[in-house]
C-alpha cells in the first residue's frame, strides 16, 4: 500500500505540503491541476512546476487525478478525435515527469454530486457531504450547480470547474437520447485510442466510479457496480485499463459488496489505486459521509483493507473525503484533520492485517 493524499496545489489548497508530509506513513500526493478545463493539454511546464514543488517537500507524485475527459468524447461526436489527441499529449507529458497512474471518470456532465456540502452530524457537531435524491428532484441540474458553487467556500471543487458548468444547459440537451450502451461504445473508442500510448509510456489509467452509484438527471452512467466493472475491463484487455476503486462512491449503493469487488478486480490485476472512505445510509438514496472508522458508517473498512492486502497490496491509496471537524476552514470534503485521521486509521488496519498474515 502506498499511502497518499490529494493535493490541489499551493494556490488552491488550505492544506500545505509540509502538513501532508508530517502525516505518518505519507509517501506522496495524488496531484491535480484544478484550473485545467476538460480537453486542454496539461503542458510540461505546468506539470514540472507542480511536481517539482511536491518533490521539494519530500513527497512523490506518481498519481494524477481528474484529467477530465471532454464531453464530446463521451458523446461520441466527430470532434472527439482532436480531444483524444490532446488527451494523449497529456498522458505523454505526465509520464515524462514520473506519473504512473491517471485517475479519470466517464460520467456524463457531472462528476460526484451531493445535495448538501456541510450537513451537520447531530451526534458531534461536525459536518460532512450529504446526498438526498428527493432534494435533487426539487432542485434540477442548474439549481444544484448554483447551490454547490455557493457552498464551496470559494474553493473550486474537483469535477465542478466553472468552465464545464457554464455550458450546462446546452450540454444536457446534447445528451438527450444517449443510452448506457451508447456511452459504453464511446468509452471503448476512447480506450482503444489511448491504450497504445499508455502502454508505450508506462501509464495506467484508473477509472473512478460514478458517484452516487446510479444514473442521475436521466443521464446514463456505466461505472457503478460489479457488472459495470466487468464490462469496463472487457472494453480493453490491457492491464493499463484499470480501476480507481472508490469505496464511498460504490458504497452509496448498499447493494455493492465492496470487499468482493476489491477481491475480484484486485486478483485480476485491474485495481491500481483506491480512494477509501466510509458512508452512512440514512434511507433509500439518502446518505452522508462519515469518519473512516467502520463503526461510524456502513462499510467494513477491515474487510476492504484485507481484500486489498490479499489481492492488490501494491496499489496507491488515499483517505478520501473527510468530515469538517475541529472548526477547520477548508474545502468541503478535503480538509486536513479528518483525512489525516483516516490515513492513520488505514495505516493501523494495514499494520495489523499485514502482521497477522505472517
Ligand atoms: C471526488 C473525487 C473525484 C475524482 C474524479 C476522478 O471528490 O474523488 O472528483 O477525483 O472523479 O476523475
């Protein structure tokens, strides 16, 4: 297990590299250039500057997140080829600076989605990200974008880049009639185009699951269950076509058996990284994010880490979203304190599981 931490860059993160470095067991960051619009090439200069800073702090940057796929690629439009060429250029540029894994997703229009970014947890006064499907019905896509932007405390949120959201209405219209199979066809086309480049430069693509784990606003989604992952790995046989196993995204649907999913795709060599966090279900399609501890939520962290230890022990891990605790001022889900607690807890589980296995 290589323990890492998401870092948004000096200008956009409330957490410093020094703080990250001081978390026990931290080997590096999962990096992100939060100002890049989908379809833009990540230039060598930008990558060099970001990774240089990370390395100067004594941390590695072998994983990059959210190299977003342009909507035209997902929609399968003729203009996709130019965007795919840009994507290939970004892969090559990242590889030159030692990046080994790229996390991306194939969700139409929206990345992760919540209906409240700071729902107070009555038991202890902390707050966390929250989702209630019925609020979505009342709000509609444009309202949710406005509300999310307003609640983001001035931080840009990954997947909610303003340029993407600006054209929302038009984009939603263009998706009309798109089916899950159609989306999968576009996905296959994309993978077939980029896999040779990934193989040539030693970069593994890690697809992040849909969050929440079901279609929203009538848009198809194709990465949120065991069956979906079976289809995803079958889209391209290369081991460079892998999964970023996000326990909280998959775990939003209580029917997903996360340890079983880790075992299945870990054993196939198709899990290159994991985002680990816990969720608490409060009703059908209503959940909030809890602390990482198993007993605080509905996921069994011990079984998840054990499955990882048994099948994909070399994967990169990061504690995923945390609650906002101790009056921290930070990006929703991405403060320092609760994620650092999460990392310490995961390291503890790992040590116990590892020693018991010997
Ligand atoms: C949410 C994150 C996602 C993830 C992207 C990858 O907080 O886990 O934004 O990084 O889906 O493309």
